[in-house]
C-alpha cells in the first residue's frame, strides 16, 4: 500500500507541475497574441529600452526552452507544442519590432543564445506532434532569416554536429505526412541554403548531408 501511495503521490505531483507549466505558457501565449502587446512593449517610458531589449531572450531561456526538452507522456507533448507556439510568437514579435534605438541591441541572436535555441529546435523536428514539428520549422526560419553568414559559420564551428545534421533532417521533413510541415520546411531550407552556400566561394560553407 505504501508503494502505491507513493506512486500515486508522485503522479499527482507531476500532473500538478505540468498543469502549472501549461497554464504559464497559455498565459504568455495569450499575452503575445494580444494586439496591444506591441504597443505596451514599445511604450514611451524612458526606461523601456533597458527593460525590454532582452525580454524575448530572458523569457526563452528561462521559461520556454526547458519545456521543449523531450519527456514522455501526453502532458509533456502538450507542453512542448504550447511552448513551441510561444517561441514562435516571441520570435515573430522580436523580428517585427521596430529598432528605434540603434545602440540598444537584443541578445536574442547572439552566439551564446543561438547555441541554446538551434539544438533544441533541431531535436523537436522529430516530435510525434505535427504541429510541434511545423512550429519548430517556422522558428528555425525566423532565426536563419535574421542571422548573417558569419553568424552561421560561427554556430557551425561551435556545434558542428547540429548544423551538419540539420540539413538532412529538413530534407526528411519534405516527406512529412502533413502539408503544413512540408511547407514550413521549404521556407526553413531556403534560409538554410542561403547561409550554407557562399556565392564567392566554391562549395558550401558547411558540409551538407
């Protein structure tokens, strides 16, 4: 009986933890989906640039990325899907945000941040949920669209395995059973190939395949 009680208690605790995480991601996603979010983050408060310049980076690293680590179970899958949607919203808002202060730069696309983002997105391209795969393709597209070829080369040198296996993984997704995943993959591949091939040099910047 004691063993069963302990097992039930652990399951309840795990379910409660997932419930809290899912609620937090749902709230964050609702905030990002609200049209007034951009107006708030771009308010005319004198200190807004200091407070908000790394908002996306802080939220991604501390709240979203831990939820995208693969764990078994339906609750974990639901949390990954919601977290992928939240990441997509954050990246979209960040990319579309007007740069009013040239001296204020976000840490979102700095090398140390990208070395966290790209591997976790890469791993979720194999998720059993088609929506998660699609969203992660969109997130990769948003990242690859923003970074330079030099940034891409630095990422490849720092984590060769992830970059070298990303291309064949994307190619495999072209045969995905869901149309939205295949469409998202095409866009990600377009941005990847733009960075991987240097027109001024012979051959690709990194190994493909």
